[in-house]
C-alpha cells in the first residue's frame, strides 16, 4: 500500500479549501438567481432558497431571439477583435524588440504616454464618428482594436528574451520579418500571447461602453449592453413602484442581477481551460533535448 505523506495531505487540504472558496460564490449567485424575490427580501441571499422561482430567467429569455442575436454578436466581436488585436500587438512588439529599428525607444515612449494620459471622451467620440464607426459592427471592434500598450510591452519584453542569433540565422536562410514573426516568434511566445489574448477576449466580451456610445440599432446590441438595458429598465420600474399604490407585485431585481451574471459567463468561462494547455505547452518548449 502506497504511503501518503503529510505534505501531500496538507497540499490537498489547502487546494480543496481554496477550490471550495472559489466555487461557493458562484454557487450562491446561481441559487439567488433561482430564488423568489420576496424570499430574498425577507431572508437575504441563501444557498438553499426558501422558495424557488425562475421568473428572472423567464424575463431574460422572454424575447429569446434578441438574447441569442446579442450572444452571436458578442461572440463574433470577441473572436474577431481578439485575433486582430493580438496580431497588431505582436507585430508592434516585434518591431520595438528589434534593436536594428531606429527610434524604437522614442516609439516606446510614445506608447507609454498614451497609456498614462488619455485624451478624454469627447475627442474619442468625435474621432470614432468621423471615421464612420457608428451603428455598425466595426464600432464594436475598432475602438478596442487599437492595442493596449501594456499588453504590447508585456509581449515586447518576452520577445527580448529570445536569442537574437535565432533571428539572424533565419535571415541568413532567406526568411523575412513576417515569416520570422509568425513562424518562429509566435510559437516561442505562446505563453505570453495566450495571456494577452485572454485579456483582450475578456475586454471584448465585457464591453458595453462602445455600444452605449456608438450604437443605436437594437439589432447590433452586444449581450452585455442588452442585459444592462433590461436591468436598468427593471430597476426604474421597481423605483416607480415604491411611489405607486399597488405594491403587491415585486419586480425580481436581485434575482435578475444574478441571472444576468450566470447568463453572461457561459462562453468566456470556457476560454481559460482552452488556453491553459498553451501556457504549459509554451513553458516546456525547448526544455527537453531529444
């Protein structure tokens, strides 16, 4: 019989407790989303509701076509925007990591200034509308496509750790910069690119600001903005009911908040397990010589 060490028992205990601490809030959100609003007002948030109710989900999916259309738009802008932003970030990082490029430090300083000093909402809005970024899908992709300098610096610093001789030998064999970037540097930078792509995907998936500023067509609403509007309208209805004579009906404001959270975590919660294998794969590249 295999003997179990005390360190293993302690490790499994700590990991189990930590995993439980991570899962319990999510379980609480799920249970509140299927709780009756009156029981929430009476007892607060509970893991086992006094009375179950699916009114919040029935309100969310009352107009199912709008929800699924918004789901498709969010998935589309997340996939297309993340890939495009990742490519632009990698190309900029590769350029600034190349010591043969003149004024690379000046360009890096320029990107750093844009990271710490913002121009403001009004100039941003004027530029977007003058470029035709309103009431179309590009308005949900392009404003965030201008890559994040912080992510660019992360990728640049990672690329600086790659031996220059690798690029020089590739150039001696006739390879161009595009080939070197996508066929040599990309596989070597998988861990940092996976992390950056996760940042971009989360940003696109959770974005509702571009929609509220640049989109008026309801058929182009992403999921986050559609649910934000629904929740705002319900909150306004709840506030009006306080001053009305009929207070017998309680709008499910609290359960709707939790149902909204459960609805929006669907695809994005599966993204990290998909990218996790690239973290591990990238870290072990070159570690074993066979």
